[in-house]
């Protein structure tokens, strides 16, 4: 499994983080730390295969810079891989409407 970390930071202390390690173990922290409790588990073989396929389909992501004048509310970052093979991809959440491959990967992560 490819290590993956997806993080969204927003207004009023909102933070959402999904981390998956090379063994398929995941943790999800969401909300403002006063809403949803963190959870964790292990991906099934099917979930691992779907995520790896979505990462390969995404390939090297296109840049999705925040449009000028857009609210600075929700910034996201996707990190895939480890060591010298790490790809860090910052984007704004509005990019999900523009990039169907990125949207597919993010939705798979959010279903954990």
C-alpha cells in the first residue's frame, strides 16, 4: 500500500485528516476536535486496490491554485508515497469540481 495523507484545514479550528500507512492501517480525525471522535482501522484488500488504482489514475495531478479573491476557508493537501518518492499536492477544495480523477480519490478516502 502507498502511504497517503489527506488533510483539510478550514475556519474556526476545523481540521480533517486521513492517514494511511504502508500496511493499510488508517486513522481519521475530523471536525473541530469537539465533534467527531478520531477513528482507526485497517483497509480491506479491496479498499487498498481501489485506492492504489485511483492514485495511479490520478497520476501527476494538475495544479489547482485557489482563484484570486476566493475565500481562504478550506485548503487541502494530499501527500502520496514516502521518502524520495513522495508527492505533495496542495489544492483548494473547489478543485474537486474541476478534476474528476482527484475527486474520485478524495471520495474513496472520505468513505473510510
